[in-house]
């Protein structure tokens, strides 16, 4: 269902609890206030949210895919799954590397194999660009 369809559905709901249930289900609260301004071109005027689209979504999902934890998908006919015993080495090595890097470059991130809850966009970016190429080599 498109964003416009959801906002229409929300506006047509008669009861507040129904509007809230629809909003909760789709993650959309309603029409943007700026939607009333006809001169705004959203495709050109609103920058892509690189932080959320790539760093906190694609990279995180890719790591979970490599771990075999992405939406119950298996490897199919491909061979990209990194075995658990290797992740048990990658996690502590990530922690060990980060402790020697000044906080001006990246804040502390934990064991990626055990707990990704403290990984922000900054942490995912740093891990993917600076740590993963070395840890995942061969």
C-alpha cells in the first residue's frame, strides 16, 4: 500500500483508535504539513536519507544476511554465509580494534556477532568501511 493510500485510509477512519491502529501498523501518522504547499518538489527538494537508507538499513541487513539471520532466508544456491565460528572471532576482534581508535573517529561499538543494539549509523559506517575489509578478508 502506498504512502498516499495509507494517509487516505487514516483520514477516512471514523474512530481515533482505528486511526492510531492504522498509523501504528504502517508507521505513518498522516499527511505531511508541507503537503499543502504545491510548489515543493519532493523528488528534488528533499535529500535522500543516506544515514537511514544505507547505514542503518542496508549494511545492517547485509551483515545479518551473512550471519544467516535475515528474515529466515537461507543461502539458496549461493555461498555467502559466514559460519558462526568465524563470527565468534570477528566480534571480539571488532571490540579489540575499536578500543585503540580515538573517539574522534568513532564511538565505542561492541561485539557485532553478539549485540548490534549499540550500532548507530556512525558505527555501521565505520565497521563496514574500515574494519570489515580486514576482518572479512579470505
